C-alpha cells in the first residue's frame, strides 16, 4: 500500500527528487519518470518508514505513560504510619 501524499506535498517531493537526481546523479528526470519513481518509493519503502515511525511513537508514549503513573501515584492509608512514627514509645 503506498503512503498517500496530498497534492502540495507530492509536488514538493517530485521537485526535490528531480533536483536531487540532477545535482547529485547528473540525471535529468522528466515529470512522468519522476512521478513513477516517487510512487515506487512510496509503495515499496514508505511502509517501512511508516512502521518505524509508529513504533517510535508507541515507545515514546509508553515511556510517558509510565512516567505519568509514577508522578501521579499517591500512597494510600499512610495516616497510621505517620501517627505511629510521631508518637512517643510507651
């Protein structure tokens, strides 16, 4: 499944791809070959990048939730522990 891009992002990606080929590979890509190449990249490589990004986001959120649990936890039924420690021994 290709990663969908909106029209503006697709146009900017095509421009960047064509510029890269021209400047780095000394290869002039016309519009149709550039579109086909971009479609190939989005179909073949895009899902791997997408899956990695999702995994990174899940790890980040899992870490934040763990921090939240520690930060928001309040000890329960601690009154008697405090009272006993303050009372003099009999």
